[in-house]
C-alpha cells in the first residue's frame, strides 16, 4: 500500500511538472478578472442611481421601479421643515463635545448614542449590511423609530450648482444631488476629507468650530451624522426612510449648527444653510437596517 501511494504521489508531481505554464497563468488571470468583475458589479448596482447620465438614459424604463416618485417638489417633504429643526434642536444641544476635535473617541460616541436614545427614543450605528454588496450600512441599534422622525443627516461639503466638483466626484459614490442642482459630498476619506477639513478650518470662528468634523472618523460625536452610509433599497429590502432637503433657520444657536456636518465649498457666505435629513417613512424596529431610495423622481 505504501508503494502504491508513493507511485500516485510521483505521478501527480510529474503531471504538475508537465503542465503548461501559460495555461496556468491564463487560469489565474481569468480568476482575477472574474472576482474583479463581481466586485465592480456589486458596487455599480448601488452607484448607478447617483450617476446622472445612467439615470437619464434609463429614466423611462425600469428606473421607475427603483425610484421614489412624488408628484411635485412641494409634495417631496414628509414633514415640515420646522419639525425637522425641532427634532434636531431636541437632541443636538445636549450632546457632549470634546474640548478638542482630536479627543473624539468611542467613549464620547457611546455617550452621544445614549443621549440620542433618551431624547429621541432610539439610537443608530454603522455595521455590516446583509444586502449583497452593501458593505457598511446603518442600523437602529436601540429603541424604535416612529414614522416621521429624523433618523440621520447626510453630511458633507456643500457645492452650489456652478462650483467645481468634478475632481471630488471621481470614483465617489457619496455625492448627493439636491433638487436645485446643489451637491453634497459625503465621502469621508481621500480628497473629499481634505476639502471638508480645509473648509472647516477656513471658516472657523476663533476657538469655535463651525461644523462637526468628527463625522470623518469612526466615532462621530453627533451620531446622526452617518446618513451617507445608508444603503439603497432592494426588492428584498424595501426602503424605510426618504431624503428631505431643509433650509436652516437663522434662529438655531451656533452650538447647534456647529454640531451639524456641513461646510460650504466657497467661503464668504456665512454658515451653511442647507441640510439633508433622512426621515422615516414608517416605524422602524430595533435591529432593522435603515434603507433609502437613492433616486427620487419629481413630477412637474
């Protein structure tokens, strides 16, 4: 039996030695290409809803099955702007902000989530999404969200329709386009991160920050500032929130506004006056992933 096994092993080794190196290399290339294709395909399925040319081409086909449709811009908001701002004012001023931005830590973030739960009845956090290709998602980790509640904010640098966003938009699936052509860049690394920090430093008012920059880290001080990680809905996972654009009231305190994750790309215009809130379209139970529709079609 030992001789037989030895003979088999010798035969296998001989077969390996006689195999075609070129064929082996071709097989490796095919394997790499297949894996890369699957990876890019999963990313594209989400990114396509934010790629304007693709949206325009497919607008009258199956796109409508994947979009949130409202008859007019006036019908787009789920709740009034005053209710959005009231909910934010009910929790943001009570969050504990470190004396220095670099002091941001998991401890502060956890304290903020506890305050969020006490004030709003729920808290959220990021985690792995069960959606194929979904990557990181946002979940209700404690409590219950009621229909009409603000669940999160979509953070980022605000670009007016005529401002240069081309470089920042390259390979960037976190660009949010508002109804009036304004864009919000919610990417928290690379060039987008540098631009946000630069603008926040430029507009800083002495020792006072003008925006929350901790959303660029894994431990945001304002737990609402993770809306860019909310995944697009699918057939098996329907949406439970919708985006709502709100103009900020000048009546909000500086402390409240400085805990919001927004800066203007262009300086000299004061504090940002635009926010994008994610509002619950139904009750969301503890443990559920927060899901939106990346595309809203507005009638005329």
